[in-house]
C-alpha cells in the first residue's frame, strides 16, 4: 500500500516518537498521526486512516475500553494493540473486542513493522497474536529508541528510570542492549553511532 496513514494512540509522547521513528524507517512515505488519549484521537479526524496503533494503558478511557469507540468511529480501520501488558487473558480480550492483532512493546522494530504490514494487507494472519514471542532480530525496540533519545540528552540511568517510569535495572539493561546493538563500549560512542546512522538528531 502506498502512503499508509497511521494513527498512534499512546499517552507517552516519547514512546510515540520512538514508534514513529520505527515506522518511518521502514515506510518512509507513511503519514503518522498522533494522539495522547482516546478522546484526542476521536476529536482529531484525519481525512484518511489505514491503521490505528493503540496502547492499553491510557489516561482516562483505557485502550481495551476504547476499542469499541474506535471501531464505531472507524468501522473499516483495523486496530493493532501495541502494549507492554501481554498476559494471555489481555490478548484474548483485546482480540475479542475487535483488535486486528496484538504486539508487545518489547518486540523488535522489525517485528512491529511486520505486524503493521500484515494488518495493512487485510485480515490478520492467524499467527499474528503470537507476535508476542517472535524470533530474535537485530534492531532497536521503540522503548530502546526512547532510552537512546534520553542518552542523547545526557540523562543518567536514574533520571531515565524516573522519566520512563521504569526500574533502574530495566534501564541499565536497555542501555547495555543499545551498546551491544551499536557494538560500542560507552554511552558516548553509542550516541555518536546513532547520530551517524541518523537515528537521532
């Protein structure tokens, strides 16, 4: 599909930025719309919409509660859940309420893009929910893109943990994964490599 129009609904602006970067790196022609809540998404009516990427944990109405609302407003537009909450019951409930698929925020960028492409191509493949456990791939996750952006800003692990509402250990692991991704030994080298590859400004 040429020029897909994608709506990202997530109340964390930095995660939206990371996910937007992931999508545009694979689909440079995509038009990305953003909303921090379901109300904001419903109030903003794009002229065209091909897929909605929806988080579960939102301020106000949750993603699961708002699925029906989105399907009522855009009945022909598939909704792909992209969430850190991946318990089997949550996945089952999301699919039962009309989600076209379910992908964990911890997935690699490649796998998230693959899930989006499957949804854009039509009815989701039966195996799409299993995207929660994909084969490993070498690319940054949207969460790691967030951490990379904060590394670029010079924040310490403790400040990053506070900003992203994560534990110190989780942030430390993300930083280590980023160093391994760029095959470097320091945070400064990782930032330099990311700039060289135009992953950050």
